[in-house]
């Protein structure tokens, strides 16, 4: 009985040691599997994070391109409006200039016509005076007419200035 008892005890101790070794091996494998699962989960998380960052970068890039295109469109529209206003102002300025030039021409032509009439009247008066004066020579008459014409020209030049 004692021998059987000792053999049973030895078998139980051997079985306990075998069980402890097996349990240790299973725990080790479990920890390795757990570590592998943790690494896989972290890798999956990193991949998902990278994909999210890539998507965000693409969206930001797309948004920036859209904003740049919108800014370019706005600038082009503002430039077109400014160009149209400038052209309208230039057209108005040309019309004003043409009107002022036309008015100045009309005034100059009227002044010239008036000066011609006065010069002709003065020349006629000088001719009558010269003809009525006894002893007036042709040379005196020409000098009087030239002087009257020169006076009319000088007066006209002063009026134009």
C-alpha cells in the first residue's frame, strides 16, 4: 500500500509537473498570440490612420484647388469690370475732347470770319480814304492796306491766344 501510495504520489507529482509545463507552454503561446494580435491591431490602426490622413490631404488639396479657381474667377470678373469701366471712361473722355475741339474750332472760325470782315471793312475804308485824299499815291494806299491787314492779323492772333 505504501509503495502504491508512493507511486501514485510520484505519478501525481510527475503529472503536476507535466501539467505545469504544459500550462506554461500554453500561457507562452497565448502571450505570443496576444502580442501578435496587438501588433496586427496596431498595424490596422496605423493603416486606417494613414488612409484617413491621405483622404484629408486629398480633400484639403481639392479644397485649395477649388478656392484657387474661385479666386481666379473672381479676379477675372473684377478685371473685366475694371476694363469695361476704363473703356467707358475713355470713350466719355474722347467724346468730351471731341466736343471741346469742335467748340474751339467753331469759335476760331467765327473769330477768323469776324476778323476778315473787319479787315475788309478797314481796307475798304482805307481805300476810300486814300482815293478821297488828293495826292495819294498807289504806294501810300498799299502801305495803309498792309498796315490795316497786319493790325487785323495781330488782333486775330491775340484773340486766338
